[in-house]
C-alpha cells in the first residue's frame, strides 16, 4: 500500500470548513454528524453556515446545542464577517463551517462562495466527495479542486456513499495518491436522508425523529473517521479588526422589537438579533400560531419570513392578533414584514388549493401561491423613504427566495409607497419593490446586512 499523505497530529483548536464538490454530496449530513460526535466527546463546538440559508442552521443548533450563524462574503461587510466568526471563536474551542453548493459556487456576480470564506480567513477545507459510481475518477475530481485556486487549501477529503468496503478502499487509495489525506470513508446508509419542501429542507422542529437521525449520523461518522486526523485539521482563522456596535449588521427597528417566532415565522438571522441587542435593543418573541400578540411595551413589530402559506387557514382565525396589529399601526408603531411576514400584512393569501384566507389588511396586497413561481437570487436594495431605523437612501444586501407572488395590489401613490429600489446581484435594475403605508412596510427580500462603503 502506498504511503499515506501526512496529516499533522497536533490538536489545534480553531475552525474548519466542510465543503462539497457540488450540492447533494452529503455535506449537511456530514456536518450534523461531526457536530454531534464532537459534542458527545465533550468538545466545545459551534457552527456556521455559508450563504443566506435559514433552514440548515436550525439543524446545526439541534446537533451542537449552540447557535449557528451565517457567513456570506457577498452580502456581508468585512466588519460583519469578522464580528460573527470572532464571536464564534470566543464562545467555543472548535467551529465547523458548512459550505454552500459546490466549494467554488457563489452569486451570479461571482462573490459569495465557500472558497471565498476559506481564502479570506485562511481556513482549511475538508472536501466531501460523493464517490458513488466511481473510483479513480474521484482522485481526478479531488486533484482539480486542490489545484483550482491557490488561495484555497484542501486539507482532507470525506469520501461519501461508498458501496462497499472494497469500493471505499479503492477510492481512498486513488485520492491519497494525489496527495489528499482521506479523513473519512463513509458507507452508503439508506436511513440517512432528510425530507425537503419548496424552500429546502423541512424545518428542524418539524422532524419528529431528528434527534434519532442525528445520533445515527454521529455513530456513522465516528465509526468511519480517523478522529485524531479530523481534529488536527482545525486552524485559528485570520480575523481582521472587530467593528463597534453601530458598524455591523443593521439598525434595530425600535428600542423594544416584538418578533413573531413559530413554525410559520422562523427566518430571523441570528446575527441581526445579536446586532440589535449589541446596540441596546430589547427583543421579545410572540407566536401568531399560538394566538399570542406583540408585547404591549414594544415600540416596533417584526414578522420574519417562513411558511405562512402552510398555516394560512389557522392564521386567518387569529382575530385578536390582527386587531392588535391594526391598533399598533394606528398608533404609528413601525411594523415590518419580510417575505412570509410581508404576506401576513397584506389583505389575503391564496393557498396551493385555491382557497383564499384573509390576513391583517395593513397593506393593500393580495398574495397567492396557487401557481408557484420561483424567485431566487441576491439583491441590492436602497430605501426610497426613511424606514427600518434608517434614513432614505440606506442600502442593503439581501436575498430573495420564494414561490409566492402578488395577485393584486393597489398602484403606488402618495399614501402607498415603494419600500425599496431594487437591483440584482450584478447591479441590473429591477425597479421599485415592496410596500410602505404609514408605519407599515414589507417586501419579499430578506435583509442580510447594511452596505458600508
């Protein structure tokens, strides 16, 4: 057997990126398995997810017991990135970062890839390769990834979906011949699959057997992994200056913001909550599905994205909630909704079966998901009016991902204004977007960070 590539055995705490050669290589399952296995060993571990994903971080949180943060080199400023990763490193000894799509894939404009995170922070990459149906060809794939960008270091490989012990050994020998240490050879296991829906995986709280799934995955990963070699891959990230409280994230909507939080409204970025709190803002949570209303002392109300279309009938029956929102709007309390949160502020939602459900009626917009049409991509958004705790003209990086559309709306006017002037990730104009009426505002985009020149 040929000599194996050397792997430094010093246990160096820090961060490690788990990336894939493409989507659907198994990197999410590998990440969850590694997080739980590390937690079971008593290691202090946190995690991050590359890109704007809301759903995977909840799975990370279940596996590790720690908050998972997003890292996005397209949508986040250098200060925000430094603050997030620096905070993770302060709170735990090890940080696992799950990549997005394939290692070098990013936005249409180019930035935003997992490779950019690796290059920016000088972090090693553990490459997940689905070796089903190949052996020597896996080595060619790994060699290509190793040489594609000199700023990105492939520190090791996980060979996933090996059909047998012999197949796995053939792949391991081939990959190690090109100088890449193989850390894990993971056999195909049919009970390790997660169910999805139209915006990705189902939410973690909707998977009743998630704990058992993660435990099985951790057993699988631990049994087939060179554990000392795996832990030796972590390296301290090269983090630049950490910004002050007002220099990262976005401004809080108010001194006390009531945030909708349940199965219908779950997509609230943890880094934005942290930025608001760091500026001294208070956040209280309420569940529209449970019939709760915003805290009476709140001076702002936020409805994040989620899946209100799946709960539209139930939400439509929450008359007390709608009454509380209308009274708050009447007092001039800022109310902001993003994507699914935008939809609840409108007049109605028509579900996939064609049934129309009345909503809060704070914005003259009717939404439908009856004929789903995917809207996906990074966005550049500039406020057309003062709102969201910012002055007119404030610019944001954001992400849009939804299948709902507007069935009917009133035209823009002096009383019903567009919230944003929008462009795609390459700067191509998309025109006005969203709505603002009095103190109520909403749009389909999810704000990730404020643009800071």
